[in-house]
């Protein structure tokens, strides 16, 4: 078979062949690369191949070889790293080939047919073989499935990834407020996961005290440390004492399978830190977050337990030298102690070496028992003390030290635990500085396919409303770029009208009349899976995408960089600038199997633009959650591009929901974001992502806004702040010197030349003892001279801030001087000097400014008299508006009036219109009258009263809420409270029926249970309207010329009235005190007792006031609303 591409000509007409084990056949593929002309031209110069077809039919008279395994002869386990003999019995065979998991190992052409194999990876493997006879007939034995496990021994535990675990006895020493969790890990690459709770991490557990259960109690997780299976990265989490909130941290290095790696997690009360082989791999701020140290969970290895001992997750691999400390070890302690036996230290909770070598228990050096459940396998581990790692410490220049520009010597001390010589490499870079400019915005438009296709309630108008909003907000919001995240349409090439709808929406960004820009607002578009035909096929058609958003359409636009191939914009890139910073945005086509040539092209764009910060967009970048897992393409992009110092942000859509992950590489953070709202109402309701870049604060503020609903979403997944470096260097480090064979503990120096005066430099040193290499932290120093002016920026307030009267505006400035010091910072309101501060942090408070707009400035003066003025910050002081309810409760009976007071502070000299909104279960106009969407406060008027009245209806609605809120407006600031509510009680009888009956049966005139009494009467008598009982008609008893009748009624039935009526015939009814023409009878009622059910017993005397008493008298009850 010809290899891929032939021997020489491998750029076009590629031919590949591969044996497909599952179907036992050869697969041959030949393809011509698009856009490539015929090469070489001569016959025989193009790629050629030979194809041999073999029949699997056995000719008559020919037998299939009998094949069976001799060694091993059955399934079972085999030792990792130990050679074993594979042997086949095949009497009629000429050759036997051996395979592991379908991979060819080798062949033997003489009996006994054998091959020596050494398993190199833990886990399940399948052994197979193929015997070929002299007639070319194949025979195969049954496949054998083996489990590769470490050799039995002492010093480590092997966990099977199913149910093996170590559970420690209850011990208060495990309850920690600060800690270090460390272990040697040899992970197979497999296992099952547990979760630390909502907002936490999902990972294969290593060390854990708790897992996701309930929030805000002693069943919260104290600490959880594990491996994220998708990418092999370390993650950790804890839940806090205050709310049970999660505080996750993730690393950035993928742990290699089947290799011993030292891992650690430290938490000192301020920072979570993760380490791999002594190098910082990830960190997160946790200032002020007290962990749930009193959690009642048992501490465990290899699994995570809930409060009743239920296990979840399973680690597959080996653990050795597990140590738990009650304090955060420094990096120096980790590096120098990892191969050493720890000295006596009260902060060491326990050290487990697994030296027992057998049994079902393991003990720490501090007497803490762990029970082996499952049961983990005793195996060979590491031997301590061992060959330790070198450690290097930077001596000079010190952090932030100012040095003369000439004669600089970088000094470091490398130490080795065994006293070996240390080789040191010195790395340096000049840190660039971007003078912080104004804040600006980038808008991300997620999946628009249901707008373009007018599906699932979406409309083309919603798509246009998004871009119309962007155009309208371009100037006030300083929108500098728009990126479409892919899935522009729903059906690829099928329905051209969808592309027409999409182009009509996106082209609005290009209108010079509305955008006031000759080229419009710069934007880029990404190819999503629904923009491809067939859907999701990266090798399919993107004809319409290239027609409407291809290179030809953007020709002549200065911001458009181009497509990845001539005439093909499936992958494309753009440029833009904002806040004095230059950016490149690269859009990568949706692909579940990333192509090396595409990754090369993206990497080339970043490499060709080293001074531009890079944003990479692909339709499917990450999944939901925080930290979110990468898609296959997202992982490939990160792995390929993380070495580029200018990579800062990656964004995608595709997966319904929101997600975020942050990866650290060499101290740089790369944030990856998911935003996709197509699963919501109306195909997405016009939701957008707003990325507000703040160079002054080195952060990106992410917000979520609907142009259709005109509202923001402010939960933690929709509104958050990302720390980013918008002012530091983008270039990489360069090696500037080497010191070989430096004695352990000796100071070693290298001289550096060609430094620039008044510049900032960063440096670090790499140390190697010939076996291991470690690296120092990065430090910064500055060179004197050059007469550099100071750098200053206003950190607070931010541009466009609004304050409510009476206001206190806090001004804070950042000021540095590369070649000297800052003498003072002066603060100004326009040209008016406000005050000065001579020490950092440089601050000034502007108290009670009058209403109006102000421009604030800061001026920094250095020790050489140089002055620099910050970029201006505009702020506005407006009246503060609040709303309060005069009554917090009102009903549908009695006094039904209610009122809200709209009050303001400041700005009394002029009238002010305040906009209002109504919400809650009670509706304006239906349940409440008098609401107005706006009220006007006249000059000198501090408040306006908005009276309303509850509508009296016959509906059984239960308790309702009517809420009035002050709507946001540029003419005032919302104070507290900005909303107020009133609880509206139903009539008591309505509430009574609402709780007991459904639908139309709640009608007061209905008889729901058919017992002859209306629902209203049941309420009056406090009986169940859904259960039949006595009827309200009685024959009165006659005693001493007086008729008596007794009945029961509910207590405090203030909204209805019970009236007794009498009749002699049972047909004609008279009220109390009425005459039937022969007699007049009056009912005289009195309460004679209260039942245990809480009903009053009433006795009525039916007294004959005129005429003769009848022989019989009937009495009934009638109930009316008051």
C-alpha cells in the first residue's frame, strides 16, 4: 500500500490507506485538495497506489487454521511495566500476528508463535491475534480482555475506578480553615466524577471532605480536590460558612496518564492555588471566604462522600505520599519537601505512606486510621527520601526595585536538596506599557438562526432590533467591534431567505449614515454548524456564508484582515482598536475534528500580530458551567495558542446556556466564554452579550442585555467581571544568560546589556540539577533615567458614572513613575483644583456636589517635575428618587384605598418627571385603578402622592401583590427603596373558597357539594363546601309559646351577613319582623357557646309579635355579602 501522499509528492491528490479492525477491511481514501492545480504533470509523478482485494471465502477442501491462546489462557489482570509472553497455538499457520487494542505489536513465523509484550498503561486492554495459513486463510482466537494494574507491593494504593476508596475515621483535625492537600498521583486517564455542588467543580476525586449536597449548613463541602476528566486538569473547590457558596479554582496543565506527578492544592484564606510538580498551575481570589470547616463529612481518598457516607466518583490509578496540612505551604516548601520526609510540624494533620502492604487499614504518622473499602490494591510506590527538586530564588534586582540602566546584573540562588550543582537559565523581557484609555465595548451576538429562519417564535425583526440597538448605542457606549458567534441561519443552503434576513440585519452595522463611520462598525462573523450543508459538516458547503459574509463582501474595508484561503472566509479575521489598545479577532469555523492546517493558520495570525491582543471566536468553544469544559475544537485552540502571549479571550455559542472558564499559562489568564439564548422564549428574545473593556482597571465587565425586552439579566452567570491585563507586555521572554554548575546555595549572576532607560522589565530563572527542572516566580524592576513622565489614570469613578444627590464622589488615581517616584497627585473638576494626595493610594472625596455634569481629571507630578494628566472621566449628579407605600396591606372590602409616595432628594429648583412601572400578581386596570406610568414633581415639590383603589370583584384569587417601581432614566438616580409593594387580600369568603375549590366551582352562588347550601353559606357556617353536610332548613321547636332553633356559624365573618327567614308552609318566606298577613314573627339571636372546631353556636328565639302562633314553624338561613 502506498503511504499517505506517496513517497515524494504529498501536497495534492492525497491517498491514504488504513486497516479498519472493527470491520476487518482495508479502507482506501483518495482526495484532491481544493484550490490546488495539477502538479508535476508527468505520468507517474502524481500519487499512485496499488490495491489488493482479498476474498474471505474459504475454498473447498481448505480448512481454517485452529487458533487458541496458550499464554495468557484466560482473562484477568497483568502487571504494569512487567514483560509477559503472548503465545498462540496454531498448528496449520505460517504466521501469527499479535494486537493490543487493535494496534499491531508484531508477528512470529515459527511455532511456538509468541511475542514479548510489556504493558505501559493502566486500564483495560484487549488482546487479539490473527493466524494465516499457507493457503492464505485466516484464523482468529477469542479476544482476551485484561486489566493492567500496578505490581503488588508496598508504598502506594491502586484504585480501580469503580468502588475502591479510603475513608478516614472521624477526627476534628480534618476540619480546616486553611490547608495544603498534596499527593503523588499516577492517573490512568480514566475514572468517574463527583460534584462539589452548584457553581463548583465536577471532577474525579483525589482528596475530599464532602461533596455537593445542601447549602448553608454543616453538610457543605469543606474541601474537594480532583482531576477534570475532559482535559486532565486539576480543579478544587470549597463552600463557605456564610452562604454555602462555592469557590472553585482550576489549573491549566493536563496531567499525563500513567506518569507519577506531584499535585497540591493550598488555601491561605486569601488565595486558592494549584500546583503541578511544584509549579503554580492556577489560582483564584478567596479573600474573606471562610470555608465550612465544621462540615460533618468524612474525609476520603479516591471518592467524595456525602453526610451519610454515600460515595460518588471514583479515581482510577495510584496514590502515594498523601499529606494534609492545616496551613498553606509556600511554593518553596512544596518544591523542597516533595521528595523529603517532613520534619515534625504541628500543622501536619497526617501523612499516609501506604507502607502497610496489606490488610484493610492504613494509618497516618499522626495515628489517623483510614479504612480500605472496595478494596484498593497494595502496590509498589515511590521511595522517600528521593532525588529532590532544585529551587531557585531571585536575589537582585528585588521586586519593583529601581536600578541604574548600565551595569545591571541578575542574581539568583539555586539550591538542591542533595547538594548537587545547579544549572541556571535567566530570562528577561521589557514590559510594554499602554497608557490606559477610555472604557469601550465589544458586542457578541449569539446564535440568530431562529430569527433568520423565523422559527420557535423568533422573527427577522428581532435580529434587526439587535443591530439597530448596537448602532444607536455606538457613540454613548463607545462600541468598537461586533462579533457574531455563529449559526447565522438555521438551514444552511436550504432556504436563501434566511441569508437575506441575516444580511439585512448585519448590514445595518455598515451604514455610514446611521453609524457616522465611513466603513460602519467593524464586525466579524463565524461559521456555525447550521451555516454548513450538511449541518455540522466542516467539509460541506458554505456557499451562502461566503456570498453574504465572504472576502468579496468586505473587500476594501480596512478592518478586514481576510480569509484563510483565497476567496474562502470559512475562517477569517479582523482588526479593531479601543481605549488605545489594538486587537485582532480570529473567527474559526465549527469543526468537531479540528484540522491541523486550520490550527496552523490561526496560530500564524496571532504570531504575525504580536502587538495586538487576540480574541478567538468559534461557534462551539466551551460548554455550560463554571468552570466550563472545552469543546474538542476549543481545547485544540487553547492548547495550540496558549503559548502566544497575546491570547486573552475566547468566545462561543452553540450550547444553550452560559458558561465560563479561566486558564492560566505562565501567569497569563485566558478566559473562555459561552453565551447562547436560542433555547429561551421567541428564539432567544434578542439577548446579547456586552463586553465592557476597562483599561484603567485591567478588567472586562460582562453583561447580558435583551434589545427586544430592553432589560438586563444580572445573575452571576450573566453579569461578572474578568481580570485581564490590558496594559502589560505582550512579547515573550528571551534567554539572556546561563550559569552552569553553580554550587547549591551559591549566588550566581549574569550581566545584561542594552537596557532602555525609564523602562519596566520582568525576569525569571530556570533551575535544573540534571534530573528535574523548576522555575522561579516572575519579578519586576525598573531602570532609571530617560526623564520619563509619570503614568496616571483615574481608577474611580469610571467614565459615565451617575451619582444620586446628596452624593459623595470618591476619586482614586493610580500613578507610577518608571525612573523615579511620584511626588503627588492633584485632582481637578474641569479646571477647578479640588485637592492633592502625596501617598498611594492617591484619593480625594468630592462631597455634596450640586446637580449637573462634571469632568474629573488627575495630574501626577514626579520627583523630576514631569507632569502627566489622566484621561478625563465624565460623571453626572442627578436627583435621587425613591418610592414608598403608605399602606402595606389592603383588601377587596372595607377601605380599599392605597397610595404610593414618589419622593426625591436634590434638584428641587426644576420639575421632574418620574417614570414608573407596575408588576406583581395584581394587574393595573384589572385589580387596581389609578396607576399612572409617570408622575411629575413640580419645582420645590419633594414628593408626589399616587392614590389608587383596589377593584372589588367576585373572583376567588387568593392573596395578591401590587408593586410599583421607579423606572431607570437618565434624569435621576434610583435610590433605596426604588420599588414598593402592597399586599391585597381577597375578601375572606373569596380566600376561603379559593383554598378549597377549583375553577368555576368557586362561584359563591354555586352549591359545589350539592347539599342544598350555597358556597357562600358554607363559608358563613365554616363548613367544607366540597363535602355534603346538613342543609340550612330547620323546623323550630315550640316551648312555652316560643319557637327555638339552633345553628352554627364561623367566627369573624365580617364580610357577609346571615339572615334568618321563617315560613309556616315552607313555600313563602318572611324575614325577621315581617308579617305573612296572619302573624308577625321576629328572630332574636344570641351566642350560647363555641364548638371545639371553632364555630359559634347560635340560638334564635322566633318570637310571635302579633297574631296567633302557628302549629309549625320552619326556619332557614340566608347569607348576603355586606
